[in-house]
């Protein structure tokens, strides 16, 4: 992916070929440049709506369980007609470190971070979460 081609053609035409990968994860185009850096079609401060909704659900559902509206995850999932595994994965977002939540709300999270990444198991320790989700470069 690091092979940039520059050709001079007849008539003083310069042809430049830069290999790139376009990703379209859930409605968003991301450009991965040859040097490994990323860019997005959106502003760097545009919050990801799916992530915001998931964080809001996580907080709201946790509050409802604490207040006794639902006695368990199973009761919540049955009454909302949602798979209990999905409810558990959403509730786990409450354990994200505050810096990650703040970045998501401000739209400054790494452009490669998707909601589906956050719904898979992630570390409990906040520093490890920062590294796991691409907020800190690992050496």
C-alpha cells in the first residue's frame, strides 16, 4: 500500500496514483492513507449518532435498574423485547472511562472507532481501554 506512482505522459500530463482503502463502516466513509493516517468525510468534531444513542441508552437503562423500574437485565430485556445479550453489551458502556465518553460526546474519538468495536469485550482498566480503543498509541 506504500507504492505511490508518478508518471509523466505525452503532452506534459502528470499521472499520480496513490493506493488508498475506502471503508464505509455504518454510513461513514473513512480514507486510510498510505502513511497509515486516517481521515473522514465528516468534520473531526461531528459526534457519532449511533455511539451517542448507545451511551444514552446505557445510562438510562442503568438508572431504571437502580430505581427499581426493572429488577434485572432479563426483566428489562423482556419488557423492551430486546435480546438480553444486547442489553448487557449496551449496559457495559457505563464502564467506559470518562475521557472516552467525553471524546464520543464531543465527536473527537478516533475516526476508526465504531460502536460495534465498543460492544465487544474490552478491558476493565481505564488506561487499557484508552489504548484498546486507539486513544493512546502503543509502542
